[in-house]
């Protein structure tokens, strides 16, 4: 490309970025991130209320930290984000992998390591995720499980955990 064409493209991209940055939706969205303590910005006023997904995706074009925070925010604090029922497919795929602890996909220019690092910082600090495992027991396995219970009202998972801990030691 010629030098002049490169300069024109860069200028057009810069002007588009300025328009997005001045967009009231972007300003409001960034203010909501500031209000929740997720971003610190000296020139933004905190704005209470839920974060609009569409606004967050638009604000991510200007502020990449928003795109880093967004997947973890939806996983750990879904009530803070409004409009998730209309989420784009790329975000849906990232969330699917993130919930399973296998995030590897790049999300709108943000590497997986950059958006997974926020998971421990949102929500309950020491709480880890739970995974669902399904097992099919035969009737004699079910009888053995019932016989191992110390209390008839004890959940089956407690018996299985206790048995696994004994096997490990």
C-alpha cells in the first residue's frame, strides 16, 4: 500500500473510534463498570444499574478491559448484565468453554488467558465451580450406597465423598 492510503485508513479508523468513544451508550456502560468497581477511570462518573450487553460489546471497541471482564462477569454475576438472551454466537461459545474450565478461544481480540484471569476476582472469592457428573448405579450399588449412610437423610453425594476420601488415604 502507498503511504497516503495507509494514513487515510488510520485516520478513518481513528475517527470511528472517537465516534464510538463519544457515544452516550458507551459512556454510560463504562460508568456502570466504574460503579461496580470493575474499572477505574478518573473522567467517568459512576452510573448505577445493570450493564447492557449491547453497550458492553460496543464499549469493548474503545476499552479492551471491558471485553476481558465481560465473559467472567456473565459467568459469575449474571444478574449484573442485562440482555444476555440476545448474546452473539462468539460470546456464547466462549461462555460455554469458560463454564467447563476449557477456555481456549480468542474473544474479539482478547486471548483466553486474559478473560479467564478475572474469574477468581468476581463473585465469592474462595468459591470454586461445581461440575455435574452423572453415574448409573445398579440396584446392588444403590443398596450398598444406602447401607453406607450414617443417617437416612444424608445425601448420596456425602456418602460418595466420604468413600472417595477413605480410598485416597
